[in-house]
C-alpha cells in the first residue's frame, strides 16, 4: 500500500480531528481506493511500502464541521480558502469535440464540492486565404500558405487567455479552427494571419513577399462559412529604397521587413511583406493596414554572411516613403574572435574553467538616432572555458562591443551583463548569492525532497530597463531539492545593471508530502551578509481539499480533463512602484492547484490556505 497519507493513531476519541495536511496525489488515490474498500492510498507514481496509513476520516465528526467540512472517500473535504478564485478547464488532447472553458468566478462551497465544471463544444472559424487582386486584373485564386493565430485576452484578471496557432498549407481549400463560442460581454478574438515566408534569396518567391500580414477582430458565436480572406489591398503604404555599401555598390540578398504594432501595448512584430534586396540593393515592402505609430525597417544579411543588420527608425506607417541607406566604411570585415577562458571559483574553492556558459557579444553603430548597424553572436563555452564568435573588426563597431555571460542553470557563479569586451583575456565570474532556508510543514516538521525554484520577481524585472529585463528573464532559474532536514540552497544574482535582485521561491512538495505548493514572494538577494542570505524557516500552509466533476455539454463525465485553479488578487500597486512596468501591467493570477479528472470525471485539488 502506498505511503501518501499519515497514520491515524488507533483508538483516537470520537470527533477528534486527524492532522489533515495532505498531498494532492494522496488525496486522489485515497478516493480511488476507497471505492474498493481500501483504507488509504496514493496517486499512481508514489512509492509503495508494506504498511499503509489510515484515511483522514471515517465520518464527518472527524472533520472540521464548524467550517462545513464533510468526510467522503476517507477525506475531509471543504473549508476552502476565501479566494476570489477563477479557473480554466481544458479537455484532453484526444477530445477534438471540446474546447477549453474559462470560469471568471468559481464559488467553492463550504463542503468543497464544486459545480458547473463543464467543457464546451467548439464553434469553427473557417476561412480561405488569398492574395488581393486589384481590379480589373484577373489573378490566380491559389490559396496562400500562412500561419493563423487566434487569441483572446483572459476573461479574468491575470489569466492565461486563449491562444491557438495553426499552419495553413499552400493550396489548401480552407482552414477550420475550433474555438470557444463568444458569449455576451466576451471580448472578441484577435486573428492574425502571417503569410508563409522563410525562403532564401534567389529561390521562388513566397507569399510573404507578395502581401503583408493581416490582423482583424472577430466575434464567433456560431460556425462561420469559409469566407475568403484577402491579404493586401489598394493604397497600402509602400516602403522602398536601396541598401548599398560605402562605395555605392548594392548589397544583395538582405531580408527586408518592417517591424511595428497594431496595438500600442503590444510587442513589436513583423507588419509588412518581406523583400530580398536585388543586385543593386533595391527593396520594396508593403505595410499592413491600421498600424499604430511608426515602424522600423530591418534588413538582415544573407544566411551564413557575417555582416551587420541594418535598422532604420521612425518611418511613418501611414504613407509611402523611400529610404536609401549606405553602410559606413568603418564597419570592417568578418573576424573570428576567441573569448576566454571564462573561469570562476567552484564550490570546492578551486579556480576552474566554466563549461557550458552562454557567451554573447553585441555591438551597434548608430547614426544621428535615425539608423543603426548591429551585429551579435553567441555560443557556449567549451571544456577550456573558451568560445569563438563571428563578428566584424571595423572601428565603427568594435569599440561598441558589450559582453554578457549566462552561467549554467543553478551555477554558483554570477551572470555578467553589458560589460565592455576585452578579447583574449581571462574573465573571472564572481560568486552568486546563496539563498538558504528550511521548508517545514504546517506542524513545523522538516520536509524532504521538496523542489525549490528561484525566479526573478516582477518587482525585480520591472525595475530593469528593456535590455537587462530581457537578459534577466532569460536566465535559467536556479533549482534545488531539500534534504531530510528540510534545508535548501539556491543560487541567484545579487544585482543586475545596478538593480538589486529579488526572487520568488516556488516550492513544490513531492507527491508523498503533507503540504500543498506555495510561493514565497520577493526574497531580497541583498538582505544577507556576504554571499549568503538566510531565508529562514518557510512554513507551508495547511491544505484545503476540494473536488468536483468535469462534464461535457451533454452531461457525460470527461476523463483526463485538466482543471487549473487561480487566485485572482492583482497587485495593482506594483505597477506604480516600479520604473519599467509594461503599459498593460499584466500581473498574472496565482496558480493555486491543478489536477486531471479520473474515469468518473472527478477532479480533486489541494489548495493552500
């Protein structure tokens, strides 16, 4: 029998409640084995031991009835935390007749039994993608290959939202994408269609070279007909010009595209057709409709060519314009640059080469704030701690090179950001800060084999400017597993770009533990002495057990559907307390628990109190 539930002492007085912190895995299997007359059990995957523990309860008298708990399947259900809660229910991957369902509000009764956990049948967004044909011309009606993305912001604050990406093959009759039905007061879907591209210069033209991407807002209340969707159109702005070297010779084979936005709060993306410069360096791209603000023209050199990428800023997205750009003579030619060895003091106190660190070098030559020429390369260090990068040696760029080093995951060595490049010299990485602590359950007993992961907090990330923010977000998170004493150590960077680091500790007990998952927020990496911060004892909360049945629209149970429960409590004050929060301030809702339904559709969660 599996050892996932604590032993109930024999002969306990009636009505006395058993200590009830349990893992979700324990909870699930207790319910499954109870139907077979077993006393206790654990979710498949727990280790088996000869003697199994007793169930949490035998009758509701053993539970906290004053807060509504009831005993079923050997488990005290109910007495949930206050919330407010929202949820996302997702069907199993094999059920194409169902789509995910967002629940803006989930009411959890005192007895812990959730109702209305229902999945929906999809409605179909049908369409056929063609290139615009200006009258009176007669054009081929071949369907274009494209990537179609259908997305919608979450129906509750901080939720994951809906997003599906479908690749439509060239020549296909139409596409049909299943999505949840748009109900009253729901936001419309954003449909983005990007024509198929990616060819190399000199090969047959792709759809991306003929027409620009398209974005539209659609509410889908029923299956749509296979409407013809035209990419391109009359009177769209065209950006054209030439790209030459310092001698006026054309730079052929450069991939040219415009980067911009349809929404001011959205991330920049490609918003034009694609072109490849010809032997004279000529190019022309067509902009998408309804863009917001200016666009940036980006011309990348042919694959395998070591040369800078060309950027031209501040181009008006509302009208056609011509831009001829000549590369300065100071860019130089390609070189192979050896950097390293990268070394550091390992945990044994020895100075050793660092293998597997990602070394990145980037440089930029900017002209009057209107254009720039950038180049970057990155590789991982070898056994000797060295790396060879492909760059250019011109005086215009070489002096601008900046170095970044990302150590391997969970390394005790600090990352390097935006350091002036000093080639062919040893670079010694400094130490990271050790966050040391102990994980205990609600009875203050140490927990073994608990996964602890340190991730940059939103406060830390949004206190950084754009470049260091992206660098920190890309750092591999540091993870450790607690010892029998409950102790752990995770290594983090004390600061990046002169901004003090703070980290959220994600704590995930194993299936056999007696506590739910938990997040200790905003641990200050500079609050300790030297290279260590004593986090202290982290007490995990008691678990509240809740359950419900996931069903389809026909009322039948759905097996292997996933329920994710979120706590909706946005920290809106944070957005005004940091310098670089996104304009939309997307603070995520906190995931409190997740599990899949059994053969009867029953899903069971352990929520932290």
